[in-house]
C-alpha cells in the first residue's frame, strides 16, 4: 500500500523557482475536467467545499520537509498549493495557510477560479502571497468545451468573482491561459480575453501550451505564429504577458525515500524520463525502483510529443471506464 503524501518536491517551476508543492485534494476531485489536464480526467466533479485536509498535520509535514531540505543544502522559494484537483475545494485552505505563515516562506495558490464567486474562497485566497487564476476563455461556449466545468457553474459569475478578488488581494496576482489549437486560440477569443485581463490588471498574464500529456488525445498545440500573435494582442492592451512553452528542467529534489518522492510529484506533475533519471541519480538510486512501481500498478508510462512521461495512477486508473466518462462529460456540459 502506497501512502498518500500531501507535500511533494521541490519541483522546478517556470513561475515560482523552487516550489515545494502541497496537495490536499484527493485524486481526482475537481470542479473542472479540462481537456488538457495533465493528471487525467476528473473522476468526481464537485462544487461544495469539504474538509479534505487536517491543517495541523499538513503544517507539521511541511515544516519537517523544509528542515530536511535545508539540512541537505536545498532552498525553497515558495510553498505552493498545486493539487491534482482544485485547491479551494478544501474548506481548510485558509487555516492551513495561517499555520504555514510562521515558516517564513512565501505561499502561492494556483486556482482554476471556479469558486471565486464565494466570499469565503476569496477570503482564504487573500491570505496567500501569490495567486494564479486560470482564465482559458471569456466565452461561455468555449469555456464549457475546454474546461468542462460542473454543470451548475456559470462563467459570468466566475469572472465577476475574479474582479472582486482582485479588488481585495494585496499580494501578487497573475493569470494563466492554456491555449489549445482550434479550441480557444482564435483571434476573437484572444481579443476578448485581452479586454477582460486589461480590466483585471494582473501583475502578469501567462500564456501556456499543453506541453505535458493531456487528458484528451484531441488536444493539440497551437501553431507558433498563433501563439506569438496571442502575445502581441495581450501586450498591445498594456498587459505584462509571458509565454510558458519551454520544458521547466530536471532539477527535482529528493528529501527522503525516492519512491515516495516520485509518487508524490507524479500525482500532480507528470515527469519526463530525463527528469526521473536526474531524480534517481541525486538519490543514489536506479531505474529498478521505477520498474517496481510500474509493475505494481502505481506508476504509468506514456508518450507525448516524442517524450516519455511518468504519472502516478490513482485509486482508479487514468483510463476510466467509458460509462464513467460519459457521466462526467454530461454533467460538465450542463
């Protein structure tokens, strides 16, 4: 039996440097089932917040991880709530942030924004130092097709919630948009997105590409000229925009059992083979450990864009039964 680990990494982040991840959401509970999600389809679409974590236990686990890392000479730039589902679904998010503050490390939350219409969610997120809000489209039909939200969600309400949050947040607010070919990358889509972001006034807007294995095979990268044109449109609206299209690197750190580290990271962040190789080398281990995890059914190997990736298999494999997929997709379509 492989234990579930709440804290993972540090992982190299193109936005946050060396990020120690915190995953308090069970696999795979989310309010969206995005077609490009790197950890597969959502098995349980949920809107109600639940007490998924025990804040005191999470704080102790984080403090111990930081202690071990510092003993090994590693630094941590951020404590990042990056889950395999939506972090704000955890009703204990705000309490956990409060308990982590004394550790003296900046706190980040990467959210899909779906619950920002709730005042309690806005108040919890406002406790962080850095918050990323996802906005893949400002058009309802496109948003439903790409993000496949819970059927009770409405995009206009979410966008209003984002604006309300921006008014109260005193940390660094950024946005992220994943561009998928022929889905949300038309000039009309980007122009409408740019108008909304200009009103939101984030410190930075990131444009991303699906560079890791997506949930759906139909997902394709936009053409390079389309990606660059999107940059120009946002930049022309006075938005500080940055493109995220490059591999983040192989500097993953092991602070204990390399098998635990590998499973904790790949539950949220699929790892390329060269990154797994580097992690094993730093831990003084070899590929036989990975082979054990694959043989035991805990780790899956897949190929995308000519590269091999490794992803933890949750209680139910990523290839869910077809009838379960039909239920999720129907609910998400509203």
